[in-house]
């Protein structure tokens, strides 16, 4: 991982420096760029330039106290500017999707397209905010290890969690190596994020939705409703998949991303 100074801390990222169109990957909450391990090889084999960022407070990136989703998007822009990227495909998983929506609204000229992977534009409900506050209190009282042990298995479809316990345990282990402060900051950032539904309505670039039919974290009707917002939308539904398609069904996710990247590139003439 390379490091770039950012605000009062640093951002870690990887870049294969290939010659093809860039694809920039953003992980979700309590994750890091490790989650793309089964997706990146095929994209790289197709000569895409693949950049994966550890968002502030996760992986090898430093914690940014008081960060909001705006700051996470600013970190993405810092890396994109530092690498002098041409227009690129931005892919955001879950919280990375919230960050990507913010980025799409503020830096639309940077993008060839945007892929929302198990994510959505809606702000937190009051119930969800209360759940995040309870999580913050639990972490402050007992640390983050128990929090992630209870949280992460819920990300997966039940059959996958039962049949692939090693994959689930590996993600729990990585999250447990993280920092309580980074998780708390992210919970606060998600609580206060904006409604980005107008961002999708006004998008001038194609938007892809990759949805897990068994995603336990979101309401299915809400997930489908967002797909009607952009003028150009690619909708992919993964049966028997929860919230972690890049680990539960990596072959399908990398195929969908590759096809979408090709469509966005051909549409722009790159």
C-alpha cells in the first residue's frame, strides 16, 4: 500500500498502474481494501487500472477525528488528483457507496460511471440512528472487538455464513485489528449523511446497482426504488447473496463490474 498525506493524517491506497481505464474501489464499514481480493484479478487481467483506497480510520489509513462523509469523499479526490486520473469508474460498497454518492454530487466531471454495490442513497432513519448510537456506546464501554464479532456475520446470507465460516471469520479478524476511534467516527459520519436521492436523479453518468436478494441490512423495496432514479441504470440482482457479493459471489460481481466498465468506457470514447 502507498500512502498520501491527507488533512491531519494519511490515506493508504494501492494502484496497479495498468494502462486501461481506471476503476477506483471503495470498501464499506468495518472493512478495508482486502474485500476486493477476489474481484481485482479479473479486472487487472483485462488491463483496467485498479485503485483501491482504505478510507480514513480503516485498514492502513489513519483516523481522521470528526470526519464526515464529505471528508471521506475528499480523501477519494485527494488520491484521484494525486494520481492525475482521467475519468474513472467509481465503485462503492455500502458505506463506500455513501462516500461515492457524495463524490458523484461534488465531482461529477471526474467519473465515467458509478457502481453502487449493496448500497443506497437514503439517509438514516431514526431507528437506524439510534442503533448507531448504541453501537458507539458499546464500543466506548467494551471496545470494538465484540462489536465487530457481532456485526460482521450479519452481513452474509445465512447459507454462506454456515458453509463458509472461514471467510466470515477472516473478515471478523481483520475488522478486530482495526481501531475503535475509526469505527466510532464512521458511525457518526453515517448518522449525519445527506439524502443523495437527487444525486442519482441528476446523474449524467451511468449508474450500476448490484443488489443481494438476501441482504439483511436494507429494505428490499427501498433497494429497488433507487434503481428508477438515474436516467441510465444497470441493475444486477444476485440471488442467494447477502450484503457481501464481492465475497459471496465474486465471479458474478467481477463480471458485472467488468461489463459495466466496458460500457462506460465505450460510451465516453475512451
